C-alpha cells in the first residue's frame, strides 16, 4: 500500500505527463525527478494557504530549475492554488502557465525562474528578510544538479553561510543528468555534500524518491542552528517511467502516442 | 492556433535530435571551418544539440570543449583561448550568451578585441519557452559595445557565409542565429551576402522595409501584399547590424517616402534604433516606422501567435505602412 503522499505524487506524475503530451513540449525528465520532492513540500512540509497565497507568514518555495514549471503547476492545482481545469492550458496562447513560472501571473509562485542559477540567490534574500523581521517562516529552494555549475549558486552559498541562514533549505535534485549529457561527462560537480559542508552548510543526503526520507530531511526538527541546510536528493530523471528513467534523451523530449500509452500504463500500475 | 505551437521551437523533437534530415547549417559550417582552419575551436555550455555543436563534438572531439552550465565562465575561457591564438566559437542561447555575461563580454572580449565568436540561438520571440529564453535586447547590448560586429543571417542558408565572414574578421563577432526547423522552400532561399553591405532582396519606390533575421520572411510577404495594393515596396536585408551600411540606408531614405524597420527584437536599441540614428543624422527625409517588440516583455507562445499578438507579422507591417502613408 502506497502512502497518501505517494498516491498524490503518482496522480501528479500522470497529470504532468498528460499535459506535456498534449502541449507537445515540456521537460518531462526533470519533472518526474522533482515531483516527489514537490509533493512532500506542498502536502506535508510547507505552511501555505491556497486561500491566501500572499499570506505574509507563509513558507516560501523557489523552484530554481524553472524548466520543470509544469510539475509545479500541477502541484499548485492539486493543492488548490489554481483550478485543476487550467492545467490543460499549459503553453497555450493566453495561458498563465508558460514554459517557466511567472510570479506576477500564477498564485503560489514566489519568483520567476528559467535562467538557471537565479533561484538560490533570491532565496537567500528571502531568508535574510525573514531574519530581519524575526519571522518564523522558512524558505526552500530546489535546484537542478546541472544548474549547480552556475557560479551564482556558489556566491549565494557563501552568503547564506556567512549570514547564518538556518531558515533556508536548499534541495539539490541530483539526477546525474543535465540537458545534453551526464554531469559526469559535462562538468562533474559531484559529490555535492563535501563541497557544501566545506562552505559551512549542514548537509544531508537522501533518496529523493523516498517520501519518509524527504519529509524527515525537510522537517523543522532537523534544522541545525546557525547553519543553512542542504539536502542532496538522489533522484532519477524520468522516475516512474522505465524507458525515461536515467535516460538523457528525455530532458525535453515529448512522447509519441505509443510511448505515452506505455508510460501511462506504468504509472497506473503503481497508482495505489 | 495550437497546431502551430511547435514552430521554430527548439523543443520540437526533430530539431533537437537531428531527426527528419533537418539541415544543420551552423553545425556543419563550424566543422568545415575547423577542418580548414586549425585555430577554430568550439565551446559549449550544455545545450549541444540545440546549438548544433553536437556535430563538431562528435566529428572533431579534440576541438570541442564543454564547460558546463556557466555562461560567464564560458566567455572568460573563450577570451583566454583567443588571446593565445585560437578562434573560439562560444555557443548558447542568445539570451544567456549576451545578457547573462555582459561584463565579461565587454571587458574580456570587446575591449581587448579578443578574437571570440559568440554564436547565439533562439533569437527574439522564436521560442515557446517564454520571457526567460527570449532574447529581445541582445542586439541592443552587443551594439553598445565598441569593436563588436553583429551579424543576423536573413535565413538559415545565410548561416554558412555568416560563419565564414565571422572567421575572416580579426575580432569579436556576435552571430544571432535561428536554426532551420524544416527544409527550405525555393522562395525562402537567399543569395549569399557581403559583410557590411545591405542586401536588396526586392526593389521598390514608395516604401523600403529594412529587416533582419526571421523578419525578412514577414517583410517579403508584406511587400507582396503592398505591391498588390499599388504600393511599390522594397525589401532590404540588413544582415550586418554593426557596422551599419549607412550609405544604403541614406539612399533608401532619399528614394522612398517611408522606411519601415522590422526586427525580431525590442524596438529600443536594435535595428530600428540603428536606422533611426542614421536617418536623423543624415537628415535623409523619409518617415520611419519601427515594427518590433514595443518596450515590453512578451510571453511564451508559438512564433506565428506571438508575431500576430505583438503586431510584428506581415499583416502588421502592411497595416503600419497603410497607417503611415
Ligand atoms: C542560464 C541558463 N543556461 C542554460 C539554460 C538551458 N537549460 C535548461 S534546463 C538545462 C539543463 C538543466 O539540468 P539540471 O539542472 O540538472 O536540471 P534537471 O536535470 O533537473 O532537468 C539547461 C542547460 C538555462 N535555462 N539557463
Ligand atoms: Mg539534473
């Protein structure tokens, strides 16, 4: 029996896949890898209220790997921030649901992303502002592992440690693949944990598809006082769909009808 | 409208994976250049397939270097190699290649006249991916830099001469490139161009549409429609945006009452601004209308949809001419 969170994540995977298939574009591989993390955040960890998306005391989530916006849209819809009917407008003319998330259009989106390496510096600013206000809310930011090649991230990592931002959690979606190849064959940053530790962060490594592990690592009880926290989530690009899993071809490839049927069948097979 | 959603977008499967026999003008030109000139190397920041550099990566692995997703470093490395005598082509999407690392380009490429070629893709509104990926100010940025040459081929088949021209220049060049998303039709082909010389694609006496890049296609359609209405319309391919062919622009302005600039870019700082500067300084007489993105961010959408919405389509050019005449 899958847990409630796993069931929600499974629904989100199916809805995400359908949306990419129907739109004829999207970043399905990185969406499948991040969906468990997003599900745990929005359905267990984050203190957010769809009725009041601008509640000043809400927790903040920045999806820095903005190319996987569709996964976030589906999660926001499931959580009630936007109507579920709206998901099918993804990438369509006049839709709010563009290829990358837009803060001024979609309730629940905290900042625009799309250019990699933007989210973490902004999250540092949010966490710093919370400290300034002595507010209790937390800031979470999700980056891709390839994205961590951007130097701006490492500038932000230094700043967060210097500021002692223990209200900030960085989740690295470590699926070992980037746009065109493996990190290993591109610019191999891994392992991440010792690097973040060397920069003064508290680091935890988890299986990024294990709901219990995700929830435990993100829980406020595991915050280390005075240190920003990094969760290195070991994931699979294309998780849940056998022929996409760990396959770089699926960064932004769109399934044909046969592949779509097979992928749906596989996801339905693990639905409950 | 949804049927045309994939047009010109790098996410279309055929485009990314080289399937369907799509011509790879840039990728092939780069390999040909590297084969004939040992100084030519290519640098990537991920995005090998969308910038067609997988061609050189696979054909000449010792001449292709991947730095990772780090455009600022890409520019620095390219500058260093150029200063040692190589001719590096730095590749990414236009928006990340220019806006993201402007200071590096200004101080390590333009100022020292480093022999770096910047090859940027997804010009202007040519992507579904939205504002973060739409280069609407890249020409403005590059134009403001001393020593920079800017070439935007009028069509994919002008990419080959553009790469050649870039190598012949001993200094920084920005190539603004759009990949072919289908085999070219006969009426879409263009003659090769001469660097720095505006290219007349169609003669006319009343109106001259000065365009670059994918707006050439819109301009040609508009000219046909206008000619049918009795308005004799010229189409000029301004493939070299810097240095600008001031002479040609002045002459067109003396000959025609109306100059229309058509650019897949903000109307601020790009081709329209460049032409406006010449018209004002030369006191050339013709009226000017600028077609382009009017000082706003756009959104994700198919190219035909966006061109229509932001009044940049052939029909919008026709309307602009009719309103101004
Ligand atoms: C600054 C910048 N450079 C390049 C890109 C193009 N791009 C989009 S996604 C991607 C690969 C990202 O890989 P990773 O961060 O590992 O994400 P994931 O594997 O989770 O999809 C690239 C290069 C971009 N969006 N921003
Ligand atoms: Mg990755």
